[in-house]
């Protein structure tokens, strides 16, 4: 039974990876990239009024209330 010649495998695999990289790059160079316009630096208020108050309120749980003696 003849032996399998593996001396060219490294060259074959290397060239295959290189060619796949070149094909990928040639496909990607024709793609158009989406550009995101820069946002204004000033903060804009929402157009609608929110139904809740804008200040923060603290809710006290029964476990955090002081002990009654």
C-alpha cells in the first residue's frame, strides 16, 4: 500500500488561506459602508410631557424603617 505524500499540505493550506483572504478583501472593497451623521451636542427635551414627576423620590421599605421600641 503506498504512503500518502503530505509534504505539500503546508503549502496547499497556506495558499488556500491566502486566496480566501484575497477573495474576501476583493468582495468587501465593493461594499458601501453606512455613515452615521454626528449628533448635536446640546440635549433636546422630549416633545411630550411625561406623566410622572421629574424629581426623584425615595421609597422606604418596612425593613429600612427605624425600629419602634
